[in-house]
């Protein structure tokens, strides 16, 4: 059927019911006025009564042909008074009725994963000094809600190389702000990625995980930086040390979690 203007929302009807406290009488008061007995479905002891024959009704007055007893169960359903709503009944909506993206994060309970972003980087980066330098690994995510948290997981391919003792340190930033910057408690640096002269070098993967609260729905950019904790030796990120290109890849995964 065609409509002028907006299509009316689909409605669902529920008929109102009234329970009576019975006694030895033929007269009862209705909660809602009616025009006649046909606007009511009256039940006595779970048996439907015939309108105009078993009872009459006008306004808020219900009159029975025969008196009830106090032990009788009596109720009526207002056939002419249906309450309409655009809300569907419980358990009546399936996934096919939902528009993509219609369920917002505010309708989800806490600690649900809302989106996932994962980035792989294999570009070689070298640092020979004690200044934090970008590893080249970065990932962006735009939170759906300001109450969301972002779980960051980083797996960085690191090579520490040189002729003397050397140790690497890695930190995590949101934009230009340090959000996970472990401070070295000794000469070995914060993570122990290093070597001494008897070893000659160390290659491996450094993993870190951090739960951030950006409190924003703007795009958030996360990255890692690394540095040497000694004056000798060199640090390499994403370097390929084998004969193939299967190693030397760093991965950052961002998961938005509902707050």
C-alpha cells in the first residue's frame, strides 16, 4: 500500500484486562467506560459469557443477568480498548530485522570487543644511539564510544648487535604521548633484550600488552619507539636475519573493548 508522507511504524496491539473481586451481586464497576456489552469479553469461572444475554454494559457500569458468588472468578477483556505500541514483543526480533550498525556500544555490556585493527610491518629500522627512535610500527583506530578502552598488543622483531654489552628498550605511545614507558632500573635496560661480548648478538621477538583509555571518539594513533641503553652496539627492528623474508615482521593489534 502506498502512503502520503512517512510510512507508519508497524504497531502491535495488547488488550487490557480487568479482574473483579466478586460478591453476591449483579452490579460491578468497570475501569474503562464502554458503549455496550459487545465491547467486553466477560469470563466467569473461565467460561466466556454471551453479551447482552448474560450481561449488559454502559459507561462504567457492568450489570449481570444473574448474581455472582464470592467464590467466583470473574474478569473481562476490553475488546474496544487496544493499547498500541511500536515496540515489538519480547523475543520477536531476529538478526535479519536489525540494520547493520543499529546496535550501539551503549547497548552492550562491558568488556565486549567492538572492533579489531591489526598492522604488520617489515621495514628495517636501525638505531645506534641512546635516543628513542620510531620502530616504524604504527596502527590507527577510531573508538566508537568515549567509554571504550583500547587493548594494544605488540610483537616486535628486535636484533641487538655489536662488540660489547648492549641492551634495547621499547616503549609505547599514543600520538606523541608515552602511555607505557618502562624506566630502566639497571644497566641492562627495561626489557633485557641484549647481549654481551661472549654472545655477540641477540635476535628475538619482544611482546608487550597495554590497556589504554583514550576517552575519545577521535582517531587514535599508536606506535612504538626503541633505543640502545649502552653507548656501544646497534639495535634493529624488523630486520631479516635469515635467508628468506619470513622473519623480521612486527605486529601491532588494537582491540576496542566496551567500557
